[in-house]
C-alpha cells in the first residue's frame, strides 16, 4: 500500500476553484511567468520561509478546523529545473542481475497457488464467528469478503501444484492464480491478452521457500510500470499505513465486546513493539544503503523511514480476499521482528522527488479533467526493510529515465502566498451542507511540511511525466461529537497527505 502517482487537477467542491495553473494546464504548457534566469555554476538561492507557521482556520460554523503550528527553516538550493521523465522497461539483463543477487545461488521454483482449503478456512471463520469475526463491526465488509471467498473457493485448485517445478529468471506470461484471480475479479480490470504478454516473472527461492521474487516489465500497451520485489518471510506490517489505519477505521465502528478490547490490545501491542530499540535507526539505514551500492544503484537518495514489524515464514496467515485484519489477528507476534522500511527516490539538483499522495481526500475530482492531468506512472521509489536480523525486503517501483530538461530554473510562489493558497484550497473540500443540528467537529492538524519534487503529466505527451517543485503536507485528522461521546476531545488517528505545486499553489492530486 505504499506507491502512488500524482496529477494536476481542478478541485470540485462547494466553491469554485481558481482556474490559474502555471504548469501542465489544458490551455498551454509552461507559463513564461514562472521561468527564471538560470544560476551560475556553484551559485545558490534561498527559499525564504518564516520561522514558524502558526494558524487556525475554521469553516462551517467552526465545525471544520485546520490547524498549523510547525517550525520552518529556510531552504538553500541551486537551480530548480523542470525535468521530463519516461518509463523504463526493465531489461532481461537487469532482471537476471537482480534475481541472481537475491537468490544467492539457490534454486528458483514456480510459486505454489492458493488452494481451496485456504478459502474454506476463511469462510468457516466468518460463519462460525471465530476470532475477529466475533464482532463484525471490526471488519465491516464481511458480506463482500464472503462473496469474494466463495468465488475464490470455486476457482481454486485442490492442490497447490508441483513443489519441484524449477524456473529461470525470464520474462514470460503471468502465472495463473485461479482462486485469487476469481476472488478479486481480475478480468474486470486486466484482460487475458495482457496477462499473456511476456512481461512477468515470479519465483520462490530455495527448497524451504523462505523468500520470493515478483517482477513486471513496462510495456506501452499496458502502461503499467516496471517493478521488482524481493521479500523474505510472510508479511511486513507498517505503523502508519496499517496500524494507524486500523485504529482510524475501528473508531467508526467501536464495540464494547471482549473481542473488541482484544483487537485494541493487539494494535497497542504492535505499536509498542515498533517502538522497540532492537535495531538502531542509523545502522539499519547503513545496511539499506550498502544494499543499493552492491546492486549498483547510485542515483537514489534517502528520504525517510517508517517503523514496521516483519513476520518470518509460517507466522502470518496469508491475506486472501482482503481478510488482512483477520490475518493480523492470527499472526504470531512472538516471532515478529522490529525494523524500519527505508525509502529512496530520485533527486533533482539536490531535491528529492517525493512520493507522498496528493490532494483528493475530502472532495471529489472533476472527471472531465482527471484524464488530462493524471501522471502516467508512479514516482520511482526503492524501499528496503531492515530488522535486527538483516535485510528482509527490497522493492523497486516506477522505474524511469530522464528525457529532457524543460526549464533550467523556475520562480516559485512566495510562502505567504502559498499559505493563503493552501488554506483556500483546503476550504474547497469542506461541505457547507452539514446540518445545523449536527455537532460533529472535524479537525485537520498540520504535522509536517517539506519541499521537493512531484510528478504531473508532461505537456502534450501523456506517456511522460514532468517533475515540478512542490510542497508536501502531512496532517493528522480526527473528529468528535459531544452528543455521541462522553468527551468532546478530537482524537486524531488518520493521516491525510496533500501536495501543492510550488509554482502556483495549485493541488497535485493522487
């Protein structure tokens, strides 16, 4: 759940969104107003920022609240160019090199498919109200999941397939996974013709199958980006993307049963384990950077890390038909290892190309503009998971190549103007239709803001992306209703990510 692409879009809401756009607008390409004289070699410029952004904005009778209280530092940079990228089709040589490194000389085997027993087991747990399913409100989509599981059960084979079928690192047609394909209605989204293209590779490593590899090659006919992933063990659980998400979802469907209390205790236990000091943050980063050096990857920069739990083989039941909460419920936490996932991205003249999602969280985008502004591929990203026992995952997504520099240097919107644009744009998301007698309060608190680059669709070339300067906001959101709760305190559980074009303050959408 960690890779996103971005686009430039007009927000739809209760108020009219400003029409101005400095880059990738429907009316034209790059505006002359944002072009700046290139700096001389070695010359730098300073992006002047206030010492602190402290602000509170309220809408809808003070029931929608945006708060900012963060320290800021001015940014020294060189030229701020706009760069055009295209997707890179992973070569056979690259596939072989990566596979051979992670296989370490062990034999590669065709993956075993999910059998009927797995689907039947999940169905039985739901029907018998076992474990997490003793409280349906914890997992609210039970009926949908049962339908998916029944489809998977019907299509899945009795046996997992031959355990000794060796494979070589060669792109070929996608290997069938009958149960998973049926459960997820794969044919609604991906055709048989696409799956038959020689764009895929998957394998399990060694006779014990303790790790696996999946890969896909970019092809213009599909538009799907090149990606490679090696994974050891069963699963990696993220703090923000998994545990915090479960908490926020659970808040809406809170129960008072013993199962509910056990679920909260489980989430608390996961969070506490992620705060463990079994691995030094910097030491883990060194291991991740060493891995990239050994792979010959030299053009990526470190941007951040996130606490995770890694589960060895046999300790985390497979997630099928989106039964991920039940899988965590059954996981063996005593075997889990604390670690971090370190993220690396491209850089443009010292500034990282950020992978944060942008903007369409509260409202709905204008369908007429979505196609024109959607980035054709995700931000190129490498993620490396490291625990106290070593590297556990390597993921490389959105492989791309630089095509050209569209502008050597651009002029940015002042931060004062940016602040105004941000609060203005946020207000467009908030509905004015909340009934007068509805006392629910929604709060969005700015936790972090940083500068970098983001993708938008290249002007007059929908297969390419422009990397443009951008501001990235992370907010914690929550709500309260004093009529429904003993406390009127807003508990902020969910993360909201917004991205703004640094040239004009317009939103860059996910």
